[in-house]
């Protein structure tokens, strides 16, 4: 895990070396849990927070969470 300050935000980044998002997401998944989490972040931080999930080359998943600093 890495954390850094960037332009008035806290950026948290976690990378694993597993199979990745595309390989582990079920075909019938709607992504509702992530959509709910993003909506909660938007409501709590007035649209100034974000969550990003992506495959990480050559394998694994990368999650980046950006939160505003007070």
C-alpha cells in the first residue's frame, strides 16, 4: 500500500498480484456494491472523492482511493 498527498488530497493505492478484476468478476455481476460505495463517497465528500479499480499488469488488481484533505 502507498499513500501520498497530492493537490489537497490523500491518495491511497493498493496493488495485489492475484488474478485481476476481469478474471474474478462474475458474469452476472452488476457492480452494485462498488456503485454504492462510489455514491457514498460522493455524498460524504461532496463529489471530491473517488474510487478506481483496474487490472494491474502483468497480473493483479490496483485500487486507488482519493480523499480530500481538510
